C-alpha cells in the first residue's frame, strides 16, 4: 500500500507544526503493519483450506455410509482420511 505525499505529510505531522512520527518511525511501523497483515492473511488462508479439506472428507464419509460394498466403503474412508491428513503439520 503506497501513501500519497499528502497522506505522508499528514501522518508525519508536517504542515501542522508538530511532528507525530519521524519518517524512519513511520516507515518501520508501516513495514511491521504490512508484515502482520500478511501473517494474518496466510493463517486465514490455511484455515480456509483446512475447512474445505474437512468438508470434502466428510462427503466421502457420508458416501461410504451409503454404499453397500464393504470394500468400496473402506476405500472411501481411507480416501477421506488421506484428504484430512494431506499435510499433517497443518492439523492441530
């Protein structure tokens, strides 16, 4: 996110007679805020993927309960578990 010259001057307090932040403090704070936003976005994306993965696995579990072939039901349940555990480090 880039700020206009006006926004930078406002946030740095120039023109108001009082400096709220030094430019270095502002740049450091902006970098930290961007890093925090990215970390939250990454975590949220991971959670959304896990929710979708669990929903897909649940569909297989439901179908396994509906089929009359024991072998097929077992394969469907194994597939569901494989989907859930596709990336074990993400399951917590």
